[in-house]
C-alpha cells in the first residue's frame, strides 16, 4: 500500500549558470543550523572541487540535507552550464520538486529554459525564486513575466503555471513572499518548500527498489551509488540484485555492505533506509547510473532516460615532443588510459574509445568546457600528454547524408559591438533568428549555428566585445552539414631550432606577429611560439644570438625592448590550435606544437593534402 513520508522533502535547485544556486544552498545550510555559530565557513561551500571554486561554476551535482521544524530537506545543488546538463537530467529523478532560481536582472536565460523543460517533462512542481533582488538594476516584475512566458512556451499545465514566487537575496540571506515584506531570513523559502513540495511516496511493504541517479567515487571504498528509495526499504547486509532498464540482460547479485544518508555536508552511517530517503550505497564495485537495486524475488528495473550523447571529441595522445617526460609524473599510455577510464566512474556524459594507435585515445564529451575541465584536472594531478583540436561528431541519416550537431547561441552584447558579432557568426555558418534590445544598452541576438562554428570562437568573442559580451549555447539536435568553415585566418610562428629563446631572436620575431613566449624559455623545432600576422606559417630562429665583434658588445642587447608575450590559458590554447597542431599539456606548461615536427616532412604532408583536395 502506498504511503507518504511526511518527515522528508527532496528538492533540486536548478538555474542558469551564475544565477546564485550554490550561494542559496549556503544560506539554507547556515540558517538551518548545520554550522556552529562561530564556525568559519568558506563561501560556496558546496563547490568542493578546486576548479569549481576558481571558476565560480558548479560542475558536479552535490547532495546535502538540512532540517527545518523536524522535517529533513534533502537538497541537490545542480550545475547550470550546458556542458554539464547530463548531471541535471539524472538527479531530477531523485526529487519531488524543484526550486528554479532566476537572476532578478538577467531574467530567463538559455539554461533556465533547458533545466525547466527537464523538470516540467517529469511533472515536478516548481517554486520560482527570483534571486539577487538586492542588485541596483534588479527588475523583478518584468522577470516574473519572462518566467511565466517561458512556462507557457514549454506548454506547462495549469497546476504548474500556478506556482509560488519567492523573492530573495542569497548573498544577504533573506527571502520574502512580497517585495514590500521585511527583509529578515530564509523562513519564507523554507516554509514554501515544506508546504508546496509534496512528500515522497512509496510502498514500504513492497520489494526494495532504488534507482541509482549519481555515482560518487572514493579511493578507499571505490564506487558509491546515490539514489532514492522508491519502494520497500534497504538494509545493511541485505541480499539484492542490480538490473537496468536499458540493459535487459543485466542481473547481478550483490550484498549491501554500507549505507549512508546525508546530514548537512556529511555522510552518516545508517543501518536501514526507508522510502523517500536519499542514500549512498558503497560496496557494489560495478554499479552504474541508471541501475536499479531490487529485492532478488522481484527484479523490476525503474525506467530511466538515456544520457544525452556527446557532440565533440578530441584525441589524448602520449607526449612525444623533445621535452617529453621532463615535467610530468604520469607520462605513459598506460597511465593516461587508466586515468581516463577511471573518469568514466563518475562522468556519464564522457566516452573514451581506443584508436588505431596504442598511444592515442579518442575522448568525447558534451562541449569544449566539459573536456577542458578534464584536461585541467589531469594536469593538476601530474599527468603529461598532448591533445588534438576538438572536432564535432557527425552522424549519417538513412540516405547516407552527413548530419552535424547544431546549437542555439544566445548572445548579449553592448549595442555598438552587435555588428561585429553578427558578421563573425555568419562567417561561421550561423543564422540570425532573433534580435531585440534589452535593458542597459545591450542587444540580445539569437543564432542557430553548427557546434563546430563555435569551436575556438569564445576568445575572439571576448576580444570583439571588449570583455562585455555574454554568450550561452544550448544543443539543438542534428541537421544537414552546412559546408566548410575556416577556423583561423592567420598562420603560426614556428621555432626553427631547439634551444632556449633569447631576446635578440625574439626581437626580430615579434615584427612577424604576436609572440606566446618570452626570453629564457625552452623551445624545440616545430613548436609554435606565436601567431603570425599573415595567413601562412612562418619559421623563425628565436635562439639566435648576436655575433660579438670588437665593436659590438653583448650589453648592447639590453637596449632591445620586447612586447610582453601573450600567455594563453588552457581554453585559449585549445581554441587557437589548428587541425595540424597539438597542445602539449604538462603540470607546469602548455605548449602548442605542429603534429609533424620535422619541417621537410611537414611540407610534404601539406603538399599531399592540397593535392588530395583537388
């Protein structure tokens, strides 16, 4: 018999990137008494990973729990960035309602639409939280209209449209039912969650059913499955079987060795978990997202939507440059292979495939950011390797016609830069679909553009808009191939010989383009040391010293002034490299190089490629 578990509420906090989800969770944790009064708490305590903290984005969904008036509220903080959409899709299966956070100035953005669409498709009740109302340029009334329009665009039912609205400033720690109310604390949000989000239901006497929606990984206990108890109960040492809706042949006998529930930021050991509880289960080595843990006498899998397919790939290659092995701790193909396959334990949107070469693996993900976060994590762990330019994954229809992934790009730019942005995106096969002005002298552009048209564009976009533009993209299915796109209009400056760069050599090289290196840096033949001002590649000798004679002294070099080099970040380097180049990644350096280091062989390959295209 189905019963309701009134002492629990399971919610996910969903929003566009940077609308304040993680800060809101911080406040709910603080005000529910999770931290001691005098405890030092870092900001955005849920963003536990270094890269999350540095970039101010959430990459992995996190579980936490707070208590309010005796009711346990399990909260899942989800990512807002499109590349991590796979995380959002899964965790919504664990909850009974969502809090949609919308910035009181920016209003509804592409990811707001994406996450809300997923929540409405699962018939989840929505509480709308208009956040950042303390911003001087906040426009809450207009934003509410935008949110209601979005609900209507997504064909929300009458019950879903009749959702409560809360105004909040997560940073200042208050929420209000109406804008005129007193600014006190988060009580209105807590009350709305408890009263509006339904309690979980299930049959406590039925056979056990737990759907695994997230995987955590720990060096000591291995994989940890996290999911909600839908029916029955789960006990330590219980015999169970693992089945999967998308894999009917899977039937694996297991024993539950350890169970945890969430309390604040900690996992607490429990002996038994009842319906509605969100639990973490360790001791099942081969557990995957989408698996259902059931009682052996009735193995019925819970349906689960397939994870979105990757759209972009790059090759991870063993570093074979002349400087290989000098800076990294893990450099062999076995190290790199083990690390990438270990990443599959927690990242379901990633694919890793073998290639013809034992020294190269093809890694596919949801976008450039998705793959660049993996590269950054690996270099911090001491790995050294090379990566190729990101390429999109094509499909073919039944008639053999080539299809490519498309994106909708929403671009907010100051009015004076809109012309430059439109022209650049049209060169990259983008179609302008909508254009309108928004507050503060900005224009909002909406483009439909092939995914490959956006590869390498973000750096250029920031330059074109003097850092004031915002670009957001969302995957929009596969469409017929749009034709070739020229990625880069300029060539590379290439080092001609190996050695150490000197001021004299760099001084004459800087007239040919923009340098990426300064004096005293190790270079090798075939390494890219800058961007050429012309379309073709130029080879230069930057290790060249001035010949000393009786009348020329070495101190005369001091009069040469170099323009400071342009130091590329990981994303900028990934954007810059061309199809015949690789990015050498080590814990301390990023070097761009030609795939073929030998100048003669490189020239031959270039001629052969031109002949093949004729």
